C-alpha cells in the first residue's frame, strides 16, 4: 500500500462525500486506502460513505476526540508507506495527491510536504509558515499591543512567516493541517501528534518534531481546494480584523489555550510566561485604549466594551489552565 489517507468526520457528511469522491477521481498512480475517523458525529455519514465507497475503512472514536487524537487513531491502523492528513473540507484537483507523492519521492531529504491550498475562488491560501521565536506572532491579533508588535516587526524588517504563494517549492517549518503528507517510517522517531491538544496548533508542534528528522516542503504544482469554515478557516487568515475576533469569541478560547500549550511545549517555560504576561497586560491596555478612542474619536472604534468583557473572560479561561501547562502535565485541553 502506497498511501493511507486519514479524514476526520465531525458532523460533516457532505464535505466528506465530496472530498472522498475527489480522491477517487483524481488519484490513479498510487495505491491508497481511505480511513475515516468519526468523532461521535451521530450522523448518517458512515452509511453514505460505505454505500458509495465500500472499500473505505471506518473508525469510531466514541467521543469528540478533536484533531490530534482522531488523526493518531487513524495513523495507528494505517498500512501505507505514506500517510496523508487530509481535512474533510478539501477537494483534490488535477491529480494533486499523485503529484505530491512523486515530488516527495524526488526530494530525498524530505520527511513531509504540503501543497498549494486554494480558496474556492481559486486564489491562493496560506499553506504553511516559518516559526517565529517564542511564538511572538500569536500576539499580533491583540487590539493595541498587537499593533505595536506589528509595527516593530515592520520596523526591523522581520520576514512575514506565512507562506501564501509557493514558487516551485519552498522549505517551511510547519504545514497547514488541511493537507500534510508524511513518510510513515519517520513517525517512529518523531512520534505522533501530541494528544494534549484538542484542536488548533497541534500540527505546528508536530511539524516542529518532524523537522528534526528531515525537511518539510510546500510544492507549487499540486493544488488542493480548502473550503474552510467547517474547520478552522479564520485561524490562518492574514486579516488583522479577522484574527482579532478570535480573542473574544468562543473559538478564541480554544485557540488561545492551544497556542499557549504549543508555546510551552515548543519554546519552554520562559517564553510561555512572557507570552502569558502580555496577554494579561493587554487587559488594562485594551480598556484604556478603547476609552481614549471613545472620548477623542467621536465614539468610533473597531472594538466595543463587549469585546473587552469577552476578552477578559477568555483570559480567565486561559489562566484556569495556567499551572497545568506550566508544569507540562498530561491533560486534554478541550475548552468548553
């Protein structure tokens, strides 16, 4: 078996059907199996998939295991020489899987690769990125301190970490989890995804360990449509206003906790304490910054007092897990 393709289903039957259909239409050069890991969706996806694609392997977790645990469950039963982590909200185009396998075989120093992800309108989407020391880029969405950090980054001509347009091929530090192709033998040394993560940032931490075994590349030739929205679309956006809302909405709680978990595991205690301190310090900055805007800018502002209150609540959730993270104890960081 050349390839094992792992797809997670969580109440996304139509997306899964469209994704699997595109795999069969577009993949002809290599043998493959499809493993669908269901996170206790309680929907009709299994019936639909197994009727249309009876060779599919179906694995039920029995609970909402999130991204890392569900993918690991699939990897453990995978028979392929390569493993492809594939989001349900993707559409394979123009033989992308065949092309990416051929390319990674040619790149003898590669242990994994990604492809050019596309939006549904055909425009390029962020497909991977380079690490930023200490995870400082996670602070960029902060309403006021984030603007200062962004200014300093431009002032000192820091390289933009995200890779949105790939020219031929580019080496990166991590690959967006919508499409990650890895050599299965590499996982014996790097390990699987860290099961402390529920969702978000787990592939970044995983890629950090994969890179110790070899190179990670993004290839321009294979192109895959990533619909987004059904999974984590605005987690990767470059728009400052879009990323900022993740600081005070429900998704933002999970993103902040996962980001801090990744920083603790990847960069250590010092950076973890520093980043956490900035998040907390943003509370009075956010309050007084908005107050000044309201007084001197005719009441106009990108933010509201509700945003401030919800941000404080999300920081409270983050602090609830603070000492567990600090001590690096095994824990499933699924935020309610």
